[in-house]
């Protein structure tokens, strides 16, 4: 432990006291600051003392450092100001008497003398909850940790864990409150972000399981061949995985309709030479992207089994456009060309029901199927997706 006394020349406080004081290092910081307060309380009539100090006759300040090593003084000053914690002390009236450089910089205070003598009410418009916390420390006479927040010079609200402790004089009487505060703003922000991510993950897992449950029911219905059901189920799982891959690359924020479409065709095993894709950039929210992928997968599977992609020469045209107006609309057209003549089905299977259901639910779309002999078509009309779509 260094045996030194530090002079802290801080200028004149609001009540005329020149706070040019000394303190001795001690195992109990409260006693250390007690010596600071003891010196400060005896230094009134600041202007006279400042002039006296300039003439070499400042008794309190000079006696505080008399006989002490300048190296020790500099080391303790450097230690105090180099700390990345916010360190400060107040007297029993709540007036600041001491603060380190880190604290001053955080609150845009150029000089310590600009802080000395001010109260929390002077600075922040209200002394609470700081005053109540200080009072509890004084009444209980022991260090207590509080979580506090304050707005710094740049306008940001910062959170900190403040360990406040009573400042004692040489007789053991409480004469003020000291505080060492650790900034926890980033920690709290990380905790909130982690909580949001956990909730989001839980939400997405539940959504995915619900989709898989629906796929199982429809793929392995009582009248379905087991092998055919397994093939359909695996294909749908691949489409689901493809949509998740796209969203993962985009940090699960959004995905473009063009990328989703290309991934859907690739997942179906259809080369792009048999597909024409065209349309402006349209971004989909995560849940929209997943369900549009599933819908395109069902249309693609249907085309491979029964439509234009069943033979060697057919192709699929997938186009979309934005219809301008007071309420812009996204219009998507799936059209098959060059396949065998189309025969309208007696009833719609799960695939087409799924297409209609998910697009209506996730895009708020109207869906129309056209079983014209020249080629199957699907027409979708929906509000333009926004960033606020379902996640």
C-alpha cells in the first residue's frame, strides 16, 4: 500500500469553498474519501485561499502534500483517473466533491470544478432515485450495490451497477457517500437481444413443427401409397430446408422473391433452362418466404408429375409485377407451356389446397387456378409485402 497523500486542486464550489484537498490511501476507501471531505470542509472563502495559494501561503493544500513523494502523488492521480469505472463522491447535502476523469468525460464535463458543489437535482432535474439510494447507504452505514441509470452528454441512457459506500471521518462518523459504478449498458443490451432471439427461435421452431405436422398428415394420408407419401414428404422437407437456407444467408430478416423462386425450382430438381423467371425486386418477411417457397414447390411438383415439366419440351413461366395504384398490388403468374393437354381434376389434391391456403394466409392473396387445355396457370393477387410481415 502506498503511503502518500494526494492534493486534488479542483477550484471553487458553489458555496465559496475552495476544494483543494488531500487524502491518504487506505484499505477502506470510505476513510480515504473521509480525509478528502475533512480537508474540503475546512477550506472556505475560496477566492482568498486561491490567491493565497498562488502566493505560496495555502495552508490546507500545501500541508496536505507536505513531505509526500511527487511520484506517489502522480501514481494515485493516474490510478484514479485511468479507471474505467465511474468514480465520484458527494457530501451529506448531496453536493459533488470529487469525480474521476472517466466520469467527467461521460457527462461532458471539461473540468472537475464545473461539477463540484452541484447536486443531482441541479444536473438531472431530479435527485431521485440517487438521493434515496444515498440516504439508505448513510442510514445503514454499509456499502450497497444499486442498479442506476443516467443520460450522458451524447443523450444516451446508460445503465450502471453502482456500489455506494459511506464516507467516514477520522472519528468514524459518516460525512458523505462515495460510489464506484460499472457501466452495464452493453450487458443489458446483450441480455435483451438474447431474450428476443430465444423467443424468436421458439416461435420459429413451433412454426416449423406445425408445418411439418401438416406435411406428415397430408403426405401419409389413409389413402396414400407409403412410398409415394414418403417421396412427397421428403420433397416438401427439402423445400422447407431451402427456404431456411435463404433466410439464414439474410440473417432471417427478409428474402427476395427471385431468390426464393430459384431455390424452389432447384429443390424440385428442375433446371433453370426449363424455367423463365422475371419480375421486379420484391422482398418477403421470413414467414412469407417460407410459405411462398412451399407453394412454389407444390406447383413445381404438380408440373413434374402432370404438367409441362412431365415431358421433355415443356417449360414454366413465372412472372410477377407491381400494379400501381392507391394500394399497390403484387400480381404473380405461374403459367405452363408446351406440355400435354390439361384435363381439369375431379377434385383438388393437397398440393393445390396448400398453395391456395398458404398464399391466402401469409400474403392476404386471392388465388385462381386455370386448367386451360394449353397449359395450367395459377394467378395470385396480393397486397405488396411489407417489412412488417409475419416473422
